C-alpha cells in the first residue's frame, strides 16, 4: 500500500516535513539514529503505532532544527 499526501506548502505540517528532511540530510548521526529507529519499528506492522512511536524522535529533531 502506498500513502499519498496532498499538503499545501504554506501549511505547518509541510514546513515541518521539510525542516525534518533538511536536518536529517545535514546531520549524519541523527540520520543513523532515525534509520535504526525505523528498522526497529518496522516489525510493528501497524501503521498507526509505527507513526506514533516515531513521533517523539521527530519532535526532538524539529526542536533542534528550529532552535536558533
């Protein structure tokens, strides 16, 4: 199953997605941690639980990325 999203570019959710993506691209250690988390959670087989369990890590990265 493929998930497709339509999000307006001025939407906060879109800005968070781009902020997270850019941070992960620039920070190898965070990228590796995220990779390991996703591999660990892949066995879950429940999309809602998988997404919920990734949430704290994503929020942590967004806080780091937006801290100025």
